[in-house]
C-alpha cells in the first residue's frame, strides 16, 4: 500500500513538474504572482471575517454571562424550594384562611360568594375581577398550600376583567 501511494504521489509530482516546465518563464511568473495574490487575499479575508466574528461575540458576551447567572440563580432557588418540606396540613377549615387571604389582597369588594364544601374545599366566585389580580391571588394561595381543583372563567366586555368561579383545595388532599 505504501509503495502504491508513493508511486502515485511520485507520478502526480512528475506530471506537475512537467506541466510547469512546459510553461514559458513569463507564464510561470504570472502564475506565481496570481497564486501569491490569491493566497494573500484569502488570508486577509479570513482574518477580517474572523475579527468581525470575534467582535460580535465580544459584544454579546456580557448579556450571555448575565443570562447564565440568572439561570444559575433560578436553578439554585428551584433546588432550595424542592428541599423545603411540604406545608403541614392544618386541621382548621380552609374557609377562614381563604377569607383572610381575600381580605389581605383587597378582594372583598369583588367577591360574590365564598362557601365551604368541606374542611378542605372552598368555592369562591368573583363577579368582576381584573385578570392580573386574580392570577396574583391564586399565586399567593399556592404559596400557602392551596391549589385550584376546578375553575370556570368568562371574559367580560371590559378588557382585562373576568368573571370567575373556582373550587380551591388544600394541597395534599384529593
């Protein structure tokens, strides 16, 4: 195999040498200059395009570092939350707790009804409530170990307002 490669390489080199010597000195000089100009031009183009890419990467690097730090903080916060014990189930009825959370959130004016189905389930209804306020309140309830079992919601004619009825359930119960 080695001998075949050296023979084919030798024959190619011999062919190139023969073709080169068949050219006139002026043609050889013109080919050498053209080849040199092309190699220099290609090298300059590669350096310039590489420099442009490096410059673009340097400009995006601070933003990417900030994103990486944010992801790391969020991952550590998620891990911290996973390690927290689940909120202990209270023997008290869920109704007073939900009522207190509605008072704290300032939702008593928009509250249509608040009824206990049992000690772990409450039905809450709002005739008109701003959707962001509703979502914030549900988030606050979830932090207290209360989740939504079922929900019915209608959009109202006024943008951003909804009418909603939800069954809230103490986390950990079925």
